[in-house]
C-alpha cells in the first residue's frame, strides 16, 4: 500500500514503504575506529510539565536505548547536545543522566564518555566559569566515565580573547584525572558559541584550539570537531600531536572523514549515529577488514538523511533524531523534553520517514508506517 506524504510545496505525493528492513545483528567489537553515538533522552509523556520546567525523563526507556547502542559495539557519548543539553535538559537532569548511564555502562561493559559544561550558570566571571566546569568534571569522574569538555556559552560570553581560553582550559586539563575529549561545537549547532576560542576568524580560533592541546597532549585523548567543514577537520587532524585522536562530529561528511586518507583518519562521535547505530557499526566492521569501498557503500547512502536532519537551523536536529527513534520502536511516543517535538515541520518529518525507510532503518516497517499515518492524521492529512 502507498502512503501519501506532504511535500514542502503544499502538495501530497505517493510513497510505497519498504517491505523488509535491513538485517543488522550485533557482531564483533569494533577494531579500527573508536565510535561513539551521542544519544538522545526519552521524555516521560505522562509528566505534567511545561517547556521551561525541569525535564521529566523516562529513565527506563532512556537507558534501554543506550543498551541498544552498546549491544552493537558503539560507545555512548552521554549528556551532549543530542541529549538536549541547554535545550530542555538542565544540569540537574544531566547529572542524573550521567550517573545512571555510567552505572548502566559499568553493568553491561559498555564504553561511555560524558559531557562536562557550565550550564548550571547562565553567565559569570572566568572564576565562576572555571568553578562550574570543575563541579561537572567531578561528577563525571566520580561516575567512572570519560570526560568530554564541551564548549561553554558562559565562557564565550566572559572571555575577552584567546588568552582566557588558554587559561581556563589549561587549568581544567591540569586537574583532570584522565585524558579528556575536547569538543569544539560550531555556532550552527549553538549560535551562542559564535567566536569560540576568542575569535570569529576560524584560522585564528584553530590556532588557539591547537595551542591548548599542544600544551597538554598527555591530558587530551582526542578532539571532537563539529564545524561541518571537512577540509578544516582534516587540516586540524593533521596538526594534532602524536597520540591525540580526532573524533569527527561532522554530520555532513562523516563517511569520507572516518575512511580517511594516506595521512590519517577520524574516529567518530556523532549525533547521526543515534538513528544509524546498527548500520554504522556494521559499516565500521567492514572497514575493520580493510574494505574501504564496502564501508563507503554502506555509509554513503545515509548522508542524504543526515543532511536532512541537520539542515538549518541545525540545532533542531534532535527533533528528527527522536522522531526516528519513535518510528523505529525504541520508544512508545513522540514527546520531547522542552516540547521540542514541535521544532520541525510536517514536510520535514515526512521526508525523514521516507529517507530512513528507504535505508531499511526501521526494524518493523509496518509499525513505522502506522505511526507515520497516525502523525499525518493528527495534522489533518487524509489518506
């Protein structure tokens, strides 16, 4: 049977859903690349809350999704922007998420790294920014997880130039108990981060970023670059000290960056690997055998979906991620913390469904079709 999907021009088009999903089962541990999926949170749909109230999280469903990712050999990047940090999930909720997920990772033997930021303060002095980072770093280290030092809105507002970033990050790296991941999140993901590292000129900002790493290479496991600029990531990757990894955060160009070239490659820490988890893991297992062509054949077709989900305004990609998790049966509803399920249009959802279904991402295509029909009916689209 066909389903009629709305398009951006205000019309309806016929689409015939896929009959069978891809068959993707857990396999051997990933070997040639370290791969993290930044994971979303599942809201509690029965909570009587409002968009500006603390997030109400369905902990059972949230942790079940992490077990799904671990079962396929992926690491979990926890309490990152994919989990709606700063867009519905406050620090109290993030701290609880970190503690629960880290305990679950320990129980099942899963790899986990958690976001350390400053979102318990809206703004402050450099000393207050350092203290906020220190508080969150302590929570992550006490949980037994690896720390990801995320970009800070408060630091961006308080810093007067590159020297303030060098001082704050140097202080944090000196006291970190284990090597951390540094995260450079571009303003397309968060407009409040414009001018991070002390300059809106990306060449100047890159030099400061690399200066921080060069001063503390033993405390930096790797960097996550989320600038959606493959050429810049490759340039940064080639300038890293020996032993410091590059984790691509480029949701537009990840296949070529992970595949790499004769001078190196990127590992991965990606929001798009939330809906692509099993397929991404299978692609990396193919890459583990040295079959770059086979890897690209599996992963290249997913880029159109990723570019659709992450289209401007990019920060609302989380809505598409949770929408696909609902269609795939990982949760029973399409409700998000902060009411963010309203952040994308019906034509956007329709195209996301079509692309994901075409890739075979839904374990039960019929269920996904029924849920898509229910959403269309809710919007008044007759079939």
